[in-house]
């Protein structure tokens, strides 16, 4: 399904504006291997913009422009080649907008991993981003380019990558509610999802009626956001003599605070910052010059030189520049304004060359633009875009002298593309109810955002860009912090804390080395601050405070790096003591399939067997949280409570490939044809401390093997191990 949802901002709340579902026409220019040597690519982009201009005369059109499209328009190098098939630009035409939220948003069917992980709707895995040292070195290199006179300011960005499972639509709604923004968009394309919670306007355009020119000039700068209301302006038959075009660049950032006094101080600090004001002034001059190239002399003015805008997590500075044009042609506007100077720097083309030299990955839709065009007031008689094929029903309604073209005729102004990279299609129009509002002159008929705070989701991976403007006054450490402020929407999403549960006996922590190693490794992977020295100091204090007796110690490392400790008395079995107190080091075993280990005598488990219940709902082996003992284990806790109420002792989980993974509180070992095995970590399970110690005890005599559900009746024994509860024989009812 092709679907777009647009949301604005009403105070501190997110507000639904409009939705588009099921296009009647689509246009998509994809990246292809030979595009760098394609001399006609720029002309193809211009022809596509002309096609959009034709569509928007009578249809609603949603457009997506990648940053790399701007590189082609300005003959500038790209930071990196776009993946083959990536949309350089795309546009979709609709007969109208769906104005009711309930019509546009239905219960999401879930998707591949909708039930997986620790959040029922979506889950994000550990982030992979640039190293701080590399980021600082690049900033210093950019400042050298500024000193040499190549540029005044460079917008330097870097993508954050992380695994994603669940519903992209649920993730969008979570973000836009938590971080309300005036130009938020959810885009569901043929092959990917794009989620933008952008606070920045690229440009808007609205016609000025002959008798309303004066009042249009005095309209407030904030009147042109993404809107859903119907116009109360001029009649549809009126014709515009000019079009007001408005740009609102955004530069300068400081974090926001939940403390009101500190928040006011931070906002004032931003307003007084020499560096941030200089950033904004340079980009304001650049965009004022851009508008001057497409507006007549004297047609550009600066309405606001500097104004602060506050959001949930950051404060930013903006300016407002307006101009007037005789038309609203995208073919004439985009080549001069795009990409926005706020995400390149100044001067634009040379700075784009520097960006290509310093950034190591493509940008894509991030720092490009997403927006919509509403139909002009002067529609043709048929209500269809001139020069485009119409449905058979539309043709039948015309007499023999009518002008509509036959279905097989090519679109004017669009050259056939033998490579298939440029695709223009007429879609089957589904029977859906649209509200065609008669958009008058008081409402913008084109609104485009700067696609910052924007994520893409493709094949289980999320990609989110962040960055900032670099000048001679930039401090690398502060720029590094700003990068994380801007990436906060994804870096803090669903980020769990970590737990470790250990046995403390007679002043010693059993398997302390393995617990410490696992906690430090997971904290490092999840970017949670924790030093080995402070952890060992806290554990040493615990051992001194409890020199006698047996205790259960629970460490909770919160997402922001706070270490919480709870101690409770407990009873331990002697066989668990013997099994789990060995000081042998963990050995690395090959996880190749088909390895048959030599026989090993398994330690004797408890006499009473654990009754096991096989859980039909699978977990996802791609869920990265399964590799860490996180504090969000609701799916395991709820399942364990359920099976125990049904008379069982432990749950047995499977993954999407019908492979056994682990229990809710234990790791699994099984005997198959006389040899012992355990499922490999890549099946989607926690590498438990008891599991690690038993593997070390086995010293290569326990192998890794995937166990399919249909093989369970051939398993000779199942043993479950937990570092606190010891070893239990399992009994599975098939």
C-alpha cells in the first residue's frame, strides 16, 4: 500500500492534518549503477518536475526528494552512491485527501515481527554510529576548509543504524506524540517506510488574489504551516496574480530541560550565542539570495531575522524570508532552492563538495524534502491532469471531439527510460471516499519540509540521520553532544536497562567474572555508561557488607547509567553449589552445524522434573534485545506466570523458524543420539551465565545445534540450567 499521513503541531500536541491513500498516478526515479555517468539525469529530473506541475493543476500530489537529487541538480559530488533502487525522487498523485484520521489509520496488521521483542508494537536494537574521535577529527578537518576560504559553514551529518522490529506505523505515532513537530510525515512506499518528525519548513507557496495582495503581505509568518482547514478566502474561479513563497531556515540548537527555570536559561543562552546567531545569519543570507534568483527585483523581504522555537527536546533558532512570484512551478523553484541551505552550508555548491569529501555515507531522503501540493483553482473541464491518460470511464464520458488522450499514449515531456529507473505509472483507482476541499487563496497550496529528524525503515533496519552546522566557532565536544540531542528520538526509544542476578555466599559472588563481563559487554553495546572500576567497587562493598549467609543480589543498571542494588536472603542447593562454583574460564566453541561432540557425563539434576509447556507464539531470532539481559522481559514474565497457573514449571520458546530457543528463566541443553547439544545464540536467546559455565565445564564436549520443533519427539533428554536455581530435568508434553 502507498500511504501518507501528515501531522502538524497544536501547542504541545500533535494534530492530524490529512492523509493520502491509493494514488492514481505515480512517478519514481530510482538510483541505478550507471547514474554517475548519465548525462541526461538532470534533464530527467527537470522533466519529472514538469510532470508534477501538470498533475498538481487538478490533483493532490505528494513528493519526496532525496538530498542526492540536489547534488545532481547542482552538479555536485554525492557523499556516497545511493543503493541501487533507492528513490532519487518520487511523486504520487491522488484525487483528494482523506481528512478523517479514522479513515486513514486502521489497526496495523503487525508485519513480520509485530509480536516480537519487549514492546508489542515495535522494538529498536542497539545503535551503531560514528565514534566520537572520528567525529571530532572530521569537524577539525572542516574547520581547516573554512580557514582556507572554501566555505563559511558546513552542515555535517552522520547516520545512526539500528535493528528494527514491529510496526513502523506504531513507531511513527509514538514519535509524533512524544515529539510533536509541525511538519511530521509518515510515508509508506513500495519498498520502505519513511518517518519524519521535522520541525523545519523548507518552503510553502500560496496564491495571492488580486484583491488580497495587501492582506497577504501582512499575514503572520506562522500562518503557513501544514494545514487541514478549509479556506475562507477568494472564490475558486478567482485567479492569482502572484504567489507568496516563504522559507524558514533553522539553525542553532540547544537541549531543552524539564526544569522550567533551567529551560528558560537554556533558551536565553541560545538567543545570546554568538556561534548560533552567526550560523543562522549566514544561512538566512544564502536563502534570501536563493529567493532573489526566482523572484523579481524587490520581491524578497526578511520578515523575521531571528526567532526561537521550542520543542520537547531542543530549542532552535529560525528566520522567516518571503518573496513573490508570478507562478508556483516546481520546475522553476526546486533547482534554485533545493536542497535547503540550512542542511548544506554556504556557499551551497562548494560546501556540498566538502560534504561529499567528509561524509562517508549517503543521505537519501534525510535532509531532502517531503511535502504535498494541493490542486490549483483553475482546473480543466475533465478534472484530470492535462496530457495524461484517463480511465475508460472518463473517456466514455467524452464525445468524439474531446481532448483526452488514449490510454496507451506516452506522457508529454517524459522520455521513455529503457533502464526502468524512471517509472511513471497510472494506478488503478480504488473506491475510496475523498474529501476534495476547495482550497482557496488563504491556505498554502504547496508545503514542503526539510526532512531532518527523519528515519527510514527497510528490511529490519532503521536508519536515522543527525548532524549540525560547523563554523570556526564550533567546539567539537559540543557538536558531539548536539548530535546526540538531535538523535534523541531514536537513541532513547525503548532503550532498556540491564539486570544481573547473582548468588552471594559467605562473602563471595558466584561466577562474578562472568556476570561482570556480561554486564560490561551489554552496557557497551547499548551505550549505557558503566565503568569496570565502579562496578567492581560496588560488588566489593556488597561482599564486605554480607560476609555470612546466602543471598540473592539483583543489579539493575538503568538506561542512564545508574546502578541499583537489591539483596534478599535465599536458599541454595548443594548440587548447584558444586556445579556452578568452578573457576574454569569460558571456552569458545564452534557453532557449526553437524558437529558431534564426544560423550560427556551431565551433572545430576534435581529429582523432580520440570514440566515444560511449548509456546506457540514465536520470538524473532533477529531481535537484538534477546542477546542482553534487559529489564524489559514482559513477554517472558507474562508467559511464565501463565504456564505456572496451568500447572507447568517452565515455558519453552521457539523462534520464527520453528527452532527451540530457551526457557523463560533457563537455558536449554538436550541429548540427541547420545551426544549433548545446546541451541546456538543466533537462534535468538540469552547467553546465560549458567549456560556459559556448563559449556566451560564441558570443554568442547557440548556442541551447538539447532533443534526443530518436529525433532522434539526424538530428543532423549532435556536439561535446563539457571545460575541461581541449578540444574533441572525437563519433561515436555507433546
